[in-house]
């Protein structure tokens, strides 16, 4: 049996008629940039999320960066980010000329440790970017409390967590603004790069919209130098066609997650913990195994693709070597990153595939069968 890490083709096949019709419609109307489809996407996503303003943009890295700029964050400012994420979460801070300040993450949850944030707050701190990594919400209540106390902006990085809930609230509706990526492999994926920002703050929404469109709201009325970060009509049409299916896909991911948990129980491989006040949307199904590289190689030989998200804590990447960080400054993430392994998970997976992955994992771990 072959088990790919994700299977975007299976999802396309499942809704080919809808996707093909949506694309054909854009081609007929030659509405390639902007226009009604992009507006319709912003309205539909805002409705689904429960936010007043959605601004579409080029990708989920731009959306973080544009939001930081919209909040006026720039040179001399510091922004608190988790030590464990995809690089975009920290990179966006550098791109606006500010400095990312890394905070260690919690073993087993993989999100920023709220108890360690306050010690990193200085007079230069302007914002916190919690990441709902793997699809599990960060512990938002203490983060929002600290933000209120120190007058900081909270921008949620929801790139891996479309539809996840914290105390019943969808992620992306708790902070001051939220960033979403629709990179093809995300839980809601376009067929190219795509992103969106969401907020209830009208002034921030307006500013973000101008920044993403050369500092203008109407043609040739450039109020300041902005940039070009647009969602194209084809991607908007694809996202619009897919959005009504997202909740169903999430339920399927959650069913697969539950089956994995049940079957993995005797193996002691530490699937991500899910606190009662959170729902996990399983962008990634992460486990921990001591002999990770060997396990990954053996699974590969058995036709199973896995991933490591991510092998190196952000502050220890070469990109941040000038910060002079040491693994001992981030003991939690440094201790668990050599052990983490992401197993295949996507809505169209079959029960047989999950059973096969677990069987092969038992063999790779030398667990008697
Ligand atoms: C994918 C991702 C991003 C960036 O999204 P792109 O659309 O690829 O630019 C940002 N943050 C996290 C946590 C991600 O997983």
C-alpha cells in the first residue's frame, strides 16, 4: 500500500465538476485580478469566520507582514513569536524592520508558553503572534490578558488551523487580527499561493487593504508607498468553491485523528495533547519517537510518506544566528524537535491506510505485534 503525506488530487477528483466550472467561469469573464470573485470570497470567508472585514492577499506570509505594517509596527519595535513555527511567523517581523523575540513552546502542545511571555516584554514590545500550530489553538486567554495589560497587539497566525476552536470561539476571532494561508496543502487550499487577513477593526482593515494595493483604495490615489499583494480571480473562485466543504473536511480529519489516537494508544508515541477547551483540526498529526530518523526511513520503505514540522527551532536557524541564541535558551522545543514526526493525514484517507500506517509504525518501533 502507498500512503502519501497529503493527496491533493483525491480532493480535486471529489469535487472536479465544481472546480472546473468555477475556473471556466473566471476564464469566460477574464476576471483575472480583483473583481467580483475576490469580493465574493472576502464576504464568504468573513461570514464563515465571523469577522467584519476580510482582506484577500497573495499568501499567508504577506498577510502577517501587511497586518504588522497596518498596526504601525516597524524599526525599533519588538514582536513576540513562538520558537517553534514555520519561518513566516518570524520572517514577517524582520520584513517590516522590527525584531522577532522568541519564546519557548510547550512540549506536547507545540504552541507558545504563555508563562514565559511576560519576561520577554520590554518597552519596545508591540505585538504577540501566537501560532495555532498543527491545527491546535494556542492558549489564548492568558495571551490576551498579557496583551491587554501591556497594550500589545495580538495577531493570530491561523495558517494551520482553519476552523479550530478555543473555548468555543473560532481561532482568528480572538486576537486583534488574524492571518490565514491557503497554500495548496493547508486545510483550505487554493491551487497556487493565496492568503487573507481578518479583523473587526475597520481602520486596520482599511490600512491593510491599502498596503496590499500600492497604498491606494481607488485607482491612482496613492496615499503612501504600498506593495502588490493580490489574490487572483482563479484562486478566489477555487477557494469559494471549496469553502462550503471545509467543515466536512475538518470533521473527516478529526475522525482520522481519533482513529489514530485509539490505534496508537498502546505504542506510547505521544500524539499531541488536546485540552478539553480546545478543538484540534489536524492540519498535522504529530507524534514523538526517540529514533525518529530511522522510523521515518523505515516508513518510507513501506510506502508511507511522513514529515518533520519543523526540525530546527526558529531562533537556532542560520537566518537568526546573529541573535546568538542557544538551544539551552529554548529547552522545551530543543528537547522535543529531534523526536517529532508528522504522520499522513488528509480528509480522503481511508481507514485501511491509517491501520497500515500504525502497523508499519509498530514494526519500525520494534513493538511486538
Ligand atoms: C504556511 C504557513 C505560513 C505562510 O503561509 P504562505 O501562504 O505559505 O506564505 C505562515 N505561518 C504558518 C504557521 C504556516 O504554516
